[in-house]
């Protein structure tokens, strides 16, 4: 990918607006592109196999039509949108697809993806729902199975050294993303929430080496800014599931606030946890994806024995970031029919209350037509905390 004649942010804008452009080019060059839809898919394994992991997005502006012929409308609207675009050919450059045992909408729709798309490779990763030693052993065995199916599909071995190198590359990517988050700490931030969202979405469509090169360029550009791009305003934390667009953030920032931190899949949940390099690769990957990715899908034992202790253990990362980024309020944005987050809303509300962070909870369809209707509620919330 050309990175010398254009600025990093202009390249980000290209990747964001024409999502999959680089993947199509790589497909023509003979690279195999493997799609995925969740933070639980071990990208290092796909990279070590010589393939390109590509995170499939939905489209708020595209009505779901063909997808609803095969998926029930009670399925998560985000997953329905992703599937709809796939069967319409938006991602016709994909060679294969990996779906993890995450939410019910992903798990129960796996067979629909499998027979709905004519791809050479499909794999379902069975991920435990409880974080225990036995679960980590089970998940490590599942990763060995994934490794074996990729090796059979590609006709070559995925070596220990290739896995170790892929872990280093993806760790480097995550460290660069964390460095970008540092630019959100000043008041006003040196990077807007919309800009950062576009960066993180864009790098999810690139090979990790190209993502690293792009992040280096963006880091340099943001670091050289003489003035912040916005003004001071309420500092907002965005919480929720896989928000693969910037429309919510655009509304918040358009109302004079600054989105400075998050707990979403296209954010800290996915990009902050790194993989240990002092363990065997499969063991390290099992621990990273099962234990370090903090998602409502996974259950952790309540060692405290109280509700207050439980929510502190489950959501402590939110409190740490709220303090670190000096947030004034938070918005919990949940998709309709999103069972993992839907069940957690009461507990999350209690946790935000316990750390004295005002919270606005929004439930929404995955549609540009509905997200714009949230503006009035967001405006009232910002006026309340300002």
C-alpha cells in the first residue's frame, strides 16, 4: 500500500470510505483474505498462515434485504447487516470466514453464513463462556484445531516461528493504537473521536504490517499538530458492543462534547490487550482471547461474594479508563436484540453509579434512520452534565 505520497489521515479516509479496497487489491495479487466478525477470532493465527484477516462491517445506510431471506429479524441487526452485505457481494474478495462462539446471533447463524456464502474455507471456533484453567486448556485445544484446518486449507504448516512473529506484529499494532489514545488525554484532545474511530476501523481491513505502517504515519501527524482539532467540552466515554461506524461519535462531538475513551470492540476491548510473549504461542493466544478480552459473553467467578465486588471485578477496566481520561459522563449504546449487553445493562448502570459517572443508556436499531433520532436525548444528557 502506498504510504509516501499521501498523509496518514488521508489514507485512513480512503480505507474508511471504500472499506475493503486494499483487500481487493491483495486478492488480485494472490493473497487469501479471511473474514471475521468478532474480537474473539485469533488474528495472529490467520496472519501466521500467510493470510490477511479482514473484519467484516455492516452498513448503516444499506437496507437489509437479501439477508432477511435467510436470517430471522430477531437476530442482532449488526450481524444481519454484515450478513446482508456479504450475500450481496460486498465482500466477494473473501476466501474464507471464521466465526467464534460469541453471542447467540453469531453462534446460531454460523450455518447460515456457511451455506449462504460460497467460500473455500469456513471455521467455527468453540470458545468457552467461563474463564477457568480448564477453559483455557479447552480453548488451547480449539486453537490447535483452527491451526490444523488452516494448514489443510493452505497446504502448508503454520510454524512456531511464524506464530511468534505474528504475535509480535499484532502486539506492535496494539501498542501503537494505545499510543494514539494518549492524544485523547489533553483537554481538548489532539485527536477527535471520529478521527480515531476511522483509524481503528481502517486498520481492521489491512494486513498487520500495513496497519503498523499506517499507524506510525498517523502517530507522527497527530503528534505534529500545532493546535487541537476541537474545543473544550464534556469528556465522554462510549460503552457498548461492536460499533463499527462513527455516526454516534459524530453526533456527540457535533453537540460540543469530546469522545475521549471507550469500551467497545472497535476500541479498547479489541486493541488494548496484548499477547504474552513469554509463553508458548497457543497458550498465550488462549489466555489473551479468553481472559484478557473483557466481553459480556464470558463469565468470571465472583470471588468477592457480593454484588458490589462482582461489578467492580467485571467492569473495573471502565472505572480505570474513566479516571485516566477524566471523563465527565458515559453513553452505553446497545443494539436491539443484543442479548449479552442487554442482560448486563442493570449491572453496568449500577457500576457507573458506584464510580459517580453519569450514564445515558441508548438502545437502537442498526440504521442511519434511527441513530439520528438519538440526537435530542444525547443533547439533553450533555446539557445535564456540562
